[in-house]
C-alpha cells in the first residue's frame, strides 16, 4: 500500500483527494495536514466524511515523514519549499498548485511576482498531463499537476494541433467553471446570493492559467501559440467546460477520425459521437474528459467542446492518475468512477 | 459473481442501481430492460454511462433468464406479475415499487385502487428495511425495498419508539425531497423554470407513503401509530430530509445515548454529535443515514432530523444492501461510498 | 413627497427598500448611509442599481437630518440609540431589526443579552404587522417592523387562533427560508458550494424569532401560546414558507370560510382555493402572503401553509406598508407589484 | 389607455408581457388568448398572477377585436395569418416570433422551411431593435420584435461595427441563455434533474438566430458579416449573456469612449466602467442591456460582453418599448424597472 500524505487537506482539492484515496485499492492515507485546522478532525470540517475519515489534521512535517508520496494543495509560492523538503526526504511530490507548471522563469515572475525559489527543482519537475506526458511522468519524483482549465483545453485541442487539423493562430477559448474552482475561502463572488442565478466572465484575458495553456498548446503545435482565453463562473458546483474556436479547413468527419484515433487507447478521454455536445454533468465525479466536435462550415471553423470535472480530472483525479503512473500501477486504479446520471 | 438483472433500468432508481452494480466486487450486470427504450443502449439514454455501461436494453424475459436476482423499478401494479415470473423461475426478486410493501390488502386497495394480484406472494414478501428486518431478509426471495420517505422516517424514529422515549401519539413529520424523487418523467412541477427557486408542499397529508410509514412505526411502537406526514419538493436533485416532532419527556442526553446504542453496530446509520444538524448534502451519493437529535424543552418535544440520499439508501443502495444480505455477503459490499464534500 | 432615509442601506433589507422607494409615487430617497461603505456609491456595491440609484453613502446624522422617515437595518442593539435620535429630531422611525419587537424586557434580555436602552421608547413603539395592528400603526412614530418568520406565521395562524378553529396548544411550525435571510455577510453556511444542493435545519427550537412568534400568537389566542419552531435554510434566494400543524376539529370548509372572511379586504393576503398549496415562488418580489389550508382528517389536524417574500412582506415591503399607513397613504401605494411567473 | 391584446398569452413571453402591462400607466390589458387553455383563467395557469390578473383566456378573434395593439407569442409560421388579420382590422401588430424578422425570403425558407405567406406584409414589417431602428419604428404598424440572442449581440457590437473599431471578419460569439429561453413546454433538456448542475452548448453553429444576427451586423458594418455563433444553456432561469470576440487594433480607452458616446442618450443601455464585467443577474427583471469592454492585447482582440434579461429586453420589455414608440409615448413608460439586488 502506498502511504499517501496530503498537505493542505482541507482545501477543496485536498478533501476530494481524500475521497479518492479512500476508494483506492493500493493506497492509503498516512497523515493529512492543515494550517488552519491543525488538531481538528477532518470530519469536523467536512461532516460528509464522518465515519469515512475521522483523521486528525497534523503538521506538514508529520505528513512528510509518514508518507511515500506527498500531495500539496497550497497557495502559490508555498509548494516550492515543501517540494524541497520532500525531495530531500526521498519522497514523491505531486503539486496541485502552479509553482512548478511553467517552464519559463520569466513567465512565472510576470504572473506570480517572484522568481523560482529552487531553480534546480524546476529542472526535474514534470508537467503531469498524463495523456500527453505519460513517458516523462513514469520516472518522475516531482510532478506539477496541471490546472483545471489547462487540462480541459489541452486535451480538447491536442489532436487538432498535433495533426495540423486547425490553424495555430487565432484560437478563441471560452471556458466556464463551477464554483468549486474558487475554493473553500469565502468571497463575495461565491456568496450564495451573489452567484445563484448569476453568470459572468471574470479575469477576462487576464487569467493566470493563460501562460500554462499557451505553453502546452505551443508544444503541441510546434510553434508559438497565442490564445484568447476568457473564463466564466457558473452557478453550479462542479465541472469545467471549454468551447474552443479554431480556424480549420478539414471536414468534420476527418477531424472526428483523427480525434478517435488520437485517444483510442485512453481510458479517461471520450470523443463523443458526432451530433452530441459535451455536457459537464456527464463527467461529474469522474476522471473523464468528454470531447465533442462541431463544424461551422460557413465561417470555416472547427469547434471543440471539452468537459471535465474540475475537482477530479482537473485536480485530485489527475493527481491520483499521476501517482499511479509513478508507482507503476495501472492508470485506472482507484479511478474507475461512474458519473451519476443526476 | 451474482448475475444482476434490472427491469425498468432507465428510470432513476434503475440507472442509479447500474452505477452501484458497476462498482460492486461480487456482482455484475447480466441484462437490463426498458419498455420505452428497448433496443437502444442505456448510454444513449444517459450519456453519463458512455464507456462505463453501453449495454443494450432488452426484454423483461431476457432479463429474468439471465439473472440470479432481478430488481424492478416499475409503475405500481406491474411488479406483481413480474415477481410471480421470477418466483416461478427460481430467481430472487427485489422490488423498488410499492406492490409488496403493505401487509394489509385493504390498505393497499385504499391507496392503490386494486386488490393483491397474487395473495400468496404477499405472504412470502419481506419488507426490506435492512437495519430493522435483517433476520427476515436473510432467507427471503421476494423483497419489498422500502420507500424513500419511509426509510428516512423509520430509521429516524425507531430508537425512540422502540425504547419508549417519546409518545406514539401526535407525531408530526415534515419531509423534504429532492426532485429525483419525482423521477425522469416530464411534468410541469419538475420543469426547470417551475422548480428552480421554488418550494412548496405537495400531497399534503395525502401521500401514498403514509400507510407504509404508519405500518412500520406501529410495529416499532407496539401500538397503532397515526402520523401527520407532509412532503415538500426541494429545488435540488438528491436527498430526503425528515424533521420529526414527537412529544417526549426524556432529556436530550438520554435520547442521544439510546440512539447511539441502538445503532452502534450499524455501518449505514450515523447519529450525529449533539449540537450538529443533519444536512442532506452530507449523505449524497452514499447509503448513509444521518440522524440528529434536538430538544425543545419549553414545548416538551424531542425533534429528530433524518437525512438520506433518496436514490441510494432510499432506493438503489438499500436494494443492494438487501441483495448482499440475501446472498450472504457482508452488508457493506459495494456500498463503501464516500460522500463528496461538495 | 415623503423624504425617505435609510441607515444601513447596503444590507439586503436596505437595498431592497431602495428598490421599492424608487418605484413609490409619493416617496423619494433623501439620503442613505452605511458604516462599511461610507463615501462610496451604492451602485458600486450593487451594480444592479447602476443608473437607477447612484447615491453616495453618507453618515447616519446626514440621513436623519434630510428625512421625514428613517428606516434602519442594523445589527441588534444599534437601533435603540438611533430611534432616540430620530424621536428627538421629530422624525418617524421604522426599524427592520429586533430591538423594539418584544414587549417583555426580560424576554429581550434572555434572547439578546441586554436590557432595554430607553424603556420609554419601548412604550411608544408599535409592532407593525399591518394586517393585525393597523389601527395602532396609524398614529405611531416608532415602528418595529416584524421579523420575516413571525410575519409568515402570524398571518398564517391569525384567523385560526382568533376564531378558535384550532387548539392554542401543541402547535408545530416548520419553516424554510431562502438565503437572503442570512444577509450579505459572508459565512460558511451561505458559501455557494456549501448551500447549493444542500438543505438542513438550523437553530432547532432555539431561534430568536421564537419569542416574537409566541408574543404575537398569544395575543391572537388570548392565552399563552407555546410553539415548537424549527427554521431550515433553502438553496434559493428569496422567500419564506411555513408549514404549521395545529390540532383542530373543524372541517376544512369551515376553516376556509373563516380564513376568506378574515382576509376579505386585505390586498396583501390571498387565501388560495382549496386544493392548491402555497409556493414561495408565487409571492416573490411582491408584498403578498399566500396561505393554503389542508386537513389531515385521520390525525385531527388543520395544516396551514403560508408563503411570503422574506425581503418584501418579510422586510422592506411591510416597512413601506407601515410608512403608507403612518403617512395616510393608501396601503398599496408603491406596492402593487406583480410576481414574475418565473 | 392603449388597449393591449395578447395572443399566446400563456407562453413565457406572453405572461411576462402581462406583468409589464399591469404596471404600465398608459396601457391596459384588453383580452388575452391561448389555444391550450381557452376558457381558463390565466391565474390558474400561473398562480403568481392570482389577484393581479384573473382574466379568462379567450379566442384570438376576440383579442383582435378588443385591442389597439396585438402582441403575439406563437410558434413560427402562425404569426403571418394573424398579422394579416390585424392589418385588415387596422390594429398594430407586434410579433415575438421569427416570422417577420428576416428580410430575405430565401434565408427564411432555408431556416424555417417555408416561403413567406404574405410577401406584401414583409415589406411593411419593421425590425424593432429600438436603439438602432427607432425612426423606422415610429410609423410602423407591423413590428418584428427581435430575438433574444440577436438583441444582446447587436447592441453589444453596434458601436464597434458602426465605428470600425473592429474587423467585420472573424467574429466569434459565445452566448449563454437561461432556461426560460426554451419556454414553458416540457422537454428532457429542461427537466429539472437534467439541467440543474449541468451546462452544455446546443445547436452549435446551427441556431436559427444566426441569420438574424448576421442580417443585423451586416447592416451595421456596411458589409456582409459572417459570425460563428454558439449558444449554451445555463442552469438558471433568466438572462442572456454574450461574450463576443473581435479582431481589433484600437485601444480599450478608445473603444470605451466610442461606446459611451454611441449610447449616451439611451436609457436602456449601460456601458459599464472599465474593469467591470457584465453579469446577467444585474439586468434581471429590467429592460436594461449591460455592456462591458475588455481587451486582449496579446492576441489583438476587443472582447465585448453584453447581458440582457431574455424575457424583458429580449422579449416582452422590448415589445413594450416598441409599443411606446409607435404610440408616441416616452420610451421608458412602464419600463422604469429596477433590478433586484438578489
């Protein structure tokens, strides 16, 4: 059994990971920590866990010591010293945050306001988008779990960009996320009476996931890709859906075949039959990504819609998938989740 | 592996059962049927099942033949002939409907407008509220899976009535259900724009679950119990919560101890610490029942709040629990579900 | 034109009052104040008001000076000195809070932890449940606007208690409120991901509105009334519905006639035709109270369901109704609101 | 008083119009009709109207006879004969449907499958997007009220296209609508359990509003405009928001000034301060359109977000605005609605 530790366990990513690990046949929770709730039981914070996990929240140090792999869900900047400590202690480290996602230090500095703490760690860090970087992940000890928006977007556009089915220029990405993406912290935006029956974009063309998206798409396209990315906040809890607009001359059938082939052996990516549209509810509670393809013939566009559960494939589920790869388990171990029909 | 067949698989109870059976280590789906969708794949009706279950819906006869146990989710009246066929074929039959829940034929006739079709089957039918009827269920071949409201209510009041902690007279039950309780069929009441941001009671003191509730509570109390039962429809999908008002002289601490003792070995019933209130979201997607106890000293009442997921403990989950008992498996097999924190 | 000032204008009650005053033909906003947002425009806090009301939030003193009537929506305890200042300045004062609702100082101290600040003011304060206290309100200068729960409950039970249609003993009140009742302040309970798809009771048999409810019902019944009152929080924004269980021997038709007669001249109370159930969505955005009557013959109960918009009839609308009475206007002035059908 | 008749009054557009007319100082309901509910009171269909409007639904002929202006909310194809009857009877006719929106008969035939019934009526029909066609509307007797998506889109892009602030090529429009847009008819898509917590696009690049959008934008741009238009269905009731992506070289400040100037005298269009993003909840229940401007400098795009209430500015409100213009009333008469803050 892999001993799994979680630092920042009371955040939404952390508590979702607990749920997944409790159902994982080859892993068990070792210790979990939280700065805000140290000394309390996790089930006092989340009564949904009563009886299922009543572990007491301890310190970060205890987590590291007790674990084979440490997952961290921390505010940006805080993962770097923790990663250092894990590497020094010979542990595997999987980070839910952004600290190790960007290869370019200057991009990181632009968006996060500080240079890298330990440049040598960034050299060994692997970007853990499993379907696209499986081989790199196998030998990794420090993994940057991708962001939720970037996961939905890269999976959605990878077959098109890799196969030259669309132009790498002029891509527009209109994404919509459930409120769990904003986390457990209170804010006016996620106050019930503010969000319920409301809908708006936020951080228009200014979201921190933009450089991560462009980094990933550029690799896929083999050229510098610049996108317009606008996230919106949905009045629901879970899920991200991205509607992506590309310039393309290929027929829908050609695109569909290429997508099916690209993902034919992937257990977590489903290319929906032509005529269907991806809906985020159909992937909720699972590690699945649903992709639907559409063509606007009169405007010459291929439109790709990609839906994931932001807390599973966009966070805790993909983190478990990464762990499975690192520890040599079948990728689907503990992740054979079926979406509820409602 | 137990071969599991489902008749009426495209209803909400049926499709939730599919989800549970897919995760059950000792059971597998044999065949599933639906009158409305025969010949289609279940995943065409519920895209959430794409890749997880793409079985084609067949006829009722094929289901019976291929299965060790047949679950039925049918409109009332239709389960009786199916039960007969299953008994004749030597299969176990577990009914989601009301056909076999009432012991009194005259009560059945009053509420459902017809006499029993096969009175001899009603003699062997067992009412499958697992925590209260486990011994009867063990040898049963025909099980009436309890209704969702009656499950939440009987579990909530059993310790009080069994131990004489409250009066059997004057009980008021105010229940609230999510919209899945009304099923997949379209209706004005469950049209999104009618239900969203709305809330109302329905079938006030006239709901068909009333005789089932009173039958169960009367057994527990050892005397005829008459309740006032008012259900309400919540603008959310899953869960039932019942707030139950009883006349009582015992202290909250005494009641709490009695409840804890009553359920001390029950994996699916949690008596919440005093001071907490049950919330239906904390049992969603699980077979759990959360019970909280409260005292209104100045009015001399013990108030019990009981929450379940109407589609799991109130339907498909309890049905699986019944199957586990019948087939000699540990009761929790396939039901160790953890509620999502959000 | 009546000059209307609002102290605490950025709270939910305050901003709803602004909306109503903007549509009132005989009143206009003079000045509005807020401690937290002084110096800002109200439309910066609520962009829904852009163009409709861009007034700058000023100090409490400026509000008093500029107004004929001052409405206050303040945390409990703070209305008493403000009322004093208004009385000294010869203004009418209408309080959204609880400071002047209870006649008994000892009850007030029990629930709010402090004695009355100005006992002489409590002697002139009038409890402003318009339908039941119209004559007292006419000459009043200091009005305690009733609480939202107490409004729905007293209107619902008044005809029954006044006419002896039910027992004054053993009344059970199960109420459900939308999230606006908890106000604009951030809390875990009203965090979107906590409340959405969730439902639970709170402050079970311990809510501060209990003494106000019992004070009102006792007057109606002419004897001391003790109720069991349990509020619940709904995952929606507006509205309160109370399901009230009484012991009664009268027929439904008799009760219905008495209710219709009791409210025959009331523009804001509608007794629904027998067979219908009150739904809070049908009174949203209006000053209406919908009442439906139901009988549980087998348990000997009359069940009354009463629905209001907690922010209108339960707060700002009733406050305007009080103002209309005090200033000699037709009660419906500025309150002829039609509920949206969706 | 203008005598207002409504044909198809029980549809969502019709019942919202009733609400507006009830608050209109210079208009009153004459007669209302419905094929499905003829002979019933409208308040039996919509209990929100009890006491406010208990009119009985009559025949179409009675409506025409009793009215100065007839509004119709009918399935496409049915408005043309009704318009003919109204013209013959000397009435003003305002159509909520699509029958008279497209100037090109071949476009109409392509999207609606039939030629024009009365080509001469199409010559006198005026497209009633008030802010852009006010002068034409003044003398009109047959008005095609614009579609909800086209209203939000044309208002959002008009200043940019008119002033050449963006390219007329390559525009991408990602729209999201509340469920009222799908109307009162039951459908699986708008079944509560299907839509709640779900989100998906529909009719991707194939929505019937596309030719109406392109017709309008082409006029504004002075050249043929081809757009990519993808609508999505939101799990909420009211509102449409369109996020529109244009290629542009002008600075945000320049665009902002041009937008402010373009709409400086428009009571129903608000250009939000730079830095804010339009949110559909802030225009709910009003005839307002909120527009926010954003720039993606690195991709060279001007992004325009436009929000309206689909049932008011997108249907009944704009219809009243058209009526006001035709009858020489100030445009805001009966439309000075303030959005609720929650």
